[in-house]
């Protein structure tokens, strides 16, 4: 009798184990197929304390863009997974990425640092870890991380420039300025460094400083269309229309496919009283960027002044429907 009971118990356990493995395999298949929500549903039958199920539950939530749920699944599971196993590495990596996406930047860093030990060449990891460092004001670590990713020495002018560009992207201009000044101290003729400093000065309204920095950039990088564009931008803000015209024309000569200089050329020609040239520039801008609100709005104003009411209304209505472009 006892033997029959034992056999039955073993059979139930075996069928339960098979069902567990089947659910885990199906969840992994669904995650790999881009169906993370379906994977979560598949795992509902497995206990929360099952570390393999918790791993896949966390991975699925991460891919479904549910970072908080991913953290809740993975954080208690990590210590239960074998040290050095692929499962534990995956859990640590996803936990770090999910913590970053959830805005828990300081919590993310230790997990991302662990991941770096076995995934040094992973570009996504380098980007996220560097951004996590910079958002926690660890500029030196951020620079070293990006320097490794880009293959440059961490203390070089190039490393400082790369770090600054990433900091600008994160809208941390003060940190970026410090990196750029260190880059220029190491290499005064380093391209892009003066340009980036000039952009910050321009956006903060320090126009004389911006003009000087853009000119310095053009001394070392004379074919840079963006430097001519931003120099022209600074001149328009100073109401120096002739200087603006010269800079903006050079920008479009070098790169005729960017709408920004054409918009400023349209504004400049309007201020100089040349409505025909202004209209031509604004229509060129719209040709390259049909969804640019500023170009449609300025063209609408110009047409309104010329008494072309229906055309003006069409442009102004279009401008109202569009979102304002970002300046960066």
C-alpha cells in the first residue's frame, strides 16, 4: 500500500515538474518572439518563489516596458540563482537596466557595474552605465566608461569631448562645459569643443561669447556647416543682419539639406526688406522639413503682410497644428 502511494506521489511530482519546465520554455519562447505580456500570463501558474520563474517574469516585464514589476520579480530572485550562472547574470543585467528605466539611478549602478565584468563590449550597457554615472554626478566614472566604449584613453582630450557630448544630450550643460574646458586645455585645436561651448553660451543668451566661440571653432574646423548656422543664429539675435546673412549662406553652401539655416535666412531677408528672397528661403525650409512649425508660421506672416490672405491662412493653420521644434 505504501509503495503504491509513493509511486503515485512520484508520478504527480514528475508531471508537476514537466508542467513547470513546459511553462518556463514557453515563456522564454514568447519573450524571444516579442510577446512579453503573453509570457507573463504563461508564468502565472508558477509560484512567486520559484527563482527560474521569477527570472523569466522579470525579463518579460522588462521587455513589456514594466520596469517596476521587473524589479519586484528580479530583486528577490537574484540571490537564489547560482553564483556565476548565466541565469544570475541575466537577472543582474536586466535588474540594472530596469532600475535605470524606473528612474532608480543609484540602485541601477551596482547591477550595471557587475554586468560590465562579463559584458564589457556591450554598447547598450556602456551607454546606460555612463548615463547613470553622469546623472549621479560621477563625471570621472562616466568619462572612463565612454572612453572604453569608444576606444580612447580616459584622460585624453577626446575622452573629455565624448563625455561632454553625452552630457549635452542629457541636458547637463554645466558638467559638459567643465569637460569641454578640460578638453581644450589638453588640445586647443580639438574640433567640436568650442562649438559645443558656443551652443551653451547661445542658449543662455551670452551672445558675444557665443560668437567668439563659433569663430574659434571655424578657425580649426572651417567646413563645419553647423558652426556657420549657429554663428548666424547668434548674429540674428544681435540684430546684425548682414553678418547673419554671410554666415547662414555659407552654412547652406556646405550643407544645403538642413532646414534651420533657411528659416533664419527667411527671417534675415524679411528684416532686410527682401520679401521675395525671404519667401524663397522659407519655402526651401518647408521643402526639407514639411513639419517645421516655425517655417510655416513665418511664411504665413510674410504672406499676410503681402496681402495674400488665403495662402497666409493655410500656412498659419498648418503651423498651429504642428508641434514647435526643439532647438537641440
